[in-house]
């Protein structure tokens, strides 16, 4: 009995290890193929960096004219901006497979994934890890670092950890949105851009403090898609600002977990979608 | 002339087929418009000084940008680019019409059809449905006429840019680079990102000289009344000069590009 249980546990562990190893293999393959043309890769990355930096150019231009955003300073806004852009870049790179899944579904290629004796999530994640997203990540990180340095407060290690945790939470949240978009493609391969309102729109919305928005808008990004939980709420433990008063401390420290919870819910929906997948039959 | 006219008509009919995509696009545009408007409102709250663009004008400017988004030359004509890439451009050379003119006619339809689909609902919502503080205001008759003229000027200018992007394919072949780079340039210098009058004062001269302001900024400023309708001739001339420069340059490049083309028999 004892031995049997130990055996089962061992088998489970080996399967899990195997999955991780397989995923790393997939990623390695993807890296190698992207680096096959180094010049092209470099240009794509620089392009990504330039195109995504433009968003900060807009914020900077408006700050030079108006001085402040409501009563937020530029370094404070830079922290919001940097956090959401780094989080989104990680999701874009890692969950790219879900972003392009509709092509597989349209062509009926999803059957191939279903036939293999591995989890669908693992295989879709392994489709591609888009390295060039490092461009967005780098500019977000630079802006975040600049913002933190110029806040005028010294961060404790715990606060720094909270920022990193929020970025990870945000990355999970955006990955969840990509998973939802992929799940939608089981029912319709058209008009998927509607999801852009939540993904790219979410980045656009969360790159400045969301307290400046209209009530109903803020509620959408707090309750429906918990974007506030991965920047506005945790930052209340760090930044001094009247609109952040009244957020209980424990909530600020726990809220990044909302990203994880959101992602788990999306995975549940994904599994539901997979069961309802119908191949094109060709 | 008849050949070009039927080219525009055929492309228009084809592009008007995609209505579901247009609906999704309108939802996206509304969301973007709201975001931009709310950020601008928050910025204007920070100051009491008079700005080169009043808040209501800035709000209107944002909606005009959203409505006319698809008219901007974001990329070349993908089908023409494909023709150049795979060599089928040889067939185009057999047609008894001027190639530059033919592609220009295609570009006109390519920009006009989606713009009509997008602009009508966005205008209707922004003018008549949205609450006062988020709304676009109807201009005076003079302002409307100036806007209309400047919009035509913007369309002609944008198509000259589209053609230039097509022609660059004779040298770059892939077209990836230009199709990725142009959106970044256009979004900044046309006023799509931030209304051009709100950029720092020292940047204004440069923004004015570049051709991109004529794509979006110029018509929008007439609509919201930041420019007086009587000034329209100055700005039309500016758009026109740039259009002529780009068309002449494009024709010259096309001639040079075609000289390099080697068509394989088959």
C-alpha cells in the first residue's frame, strides 16, 4: 500500500518533470528558429522597442505642456506605465501561441494538438515564444526604473518585491485574456479583434493611474477585468496620493494574486472550449 | 479615365463586404476614443492657463481622429506589394493604362471604403449620442466646408504616400520594414497620438513643415474651429505641394524600379 502510493507519486512527479522539460525543449526550438536570422531579429526587436516607446512619448509631451496629470507627477505615472508594459510584454512573448491559435483552428490543425498525449495548454504555449517582445519589455523596464528613482522615496525590499509580484500578476492576467481570445476562436474565427479592447485597450488604460477615469470605466477594469488589482491597488502601499487613501494594507499586498485567479478562471473556460471544438474535417 | 473610375468602384464594392469586421472596429474605436478623451480631461484639470487647443476642441479632435483613422496610409496596398514580390507585376505592365495612375486609383478605394464604414457611425455617436462633456461639436458652415476640402486634400496626400510605399517594394522586396515603420511615424506626426497643437512649442515648426500634419491634423483643426475657415487656402496649398512632390517623386522611382525588373518567362 505504502509502496504503491509512493510509486504513484513518483510517476506523477516524472510526468510533471517531463512536461517542464518538454516545454523547455519547445522554447529552445522557438529561440533557435528566431535567431536563425540575427539581423532580422535585431531589427524586429528595435522596431518593437521604438513602436511601443511612442506611448511614453505621448505622456511625456502632455506632461511638458500641462505639468501634471490631475495631481499625479511624471515619475508616479512612469511607475504605472513601466509596470503594465513589462507585464504585457511577458504575456505577449509567452502566450503568443494562444494569440495565433485561431489560424490553427481555421485550418483544422488543432486536431494535431488533440492527438498528442500531452496537455493542450502546454502544447499551445510551446508553439512560439516571441523573443522580439523584449523590445517592449526593455522600454517598460527603463521607464519603470526611471520612475522609481525619481519618486523621491526609498523603496524597501518588500515594496520592490510587491512591484515584481504585481508585474507577474499582470502578466498572468494578460495571458488569461489571450487564452480567452483563443477559446473564442473555437466558436468564431472572425471578429476576434474585439478582444483587443481588453488586451491592448487594457495596456492603454492601465499605463496611467486608473483613478483619473470615469466611474463606470474604472469599475469595468476593476470588476470584470481586474486590471486595477495589478497596479493601482498594490501601488497604494508604495505611492503617496490622496486617491489611494483608504485601501486597506492587506488588500494592497494580496491583490496581485487576482491576476493568478483570473488566469485560472480563463484556463477553466479554455478546457470547456476544447471539449466543444469541432474540426473543419478536412 | 473610365478605367480608373471602374477600378475605384470595383475595389469599393469588394472592401465594403467586410461588415462584421467593421462593427468590431467601431467598438474598438469608441473605447480608444473614450480613453484618450478621459486622459486629456485629466491633463486639462491640472492647469488654468489658456492652451492652444481648448478642452472641447481637443475632445473633438480625438473623435475626428478615431472617425478618419482608416484614411491614413498605415501601410502600402498589400495586393500590389504581393504582385511586386512574386513578379506578377509583369501582368500589370501589359495593361494599356498608366501604372502609377492605376495604383493610385486602387489606393483611393483602399482608403475611402473603410473610412466610410468607420466614419459614419463614429460621427453619429460622437455628434449626437455622447454626453456633452465627451461630445464632438458641429462646426459652422464655413468650418464644415473647410474641413471637407482639407479632408479631400488629406486623402489625395495619403494615397501618394501609399503609392510610394508600394514602389519601395522594388528595392526592399519584403516590405516588412516599411509596413512596420510607417505606422509609428504616422501616429506621431499626423496628430493621432497627441493633438499636434499640444506638442511643445519648439516642435511646432517642424510638425508644420512635415507632410504628415496634412493627413489628419489639418482637417481636424478646421472642424473643431481652431483654424479659421478663411485660412483654408494656405493649408490646402501645403497639402497640394506635398502631394505633387510625392507623386512626381513616386513616378520617377517607379520608372527606375521598372527598369530593374527582370521578368522570368514561364
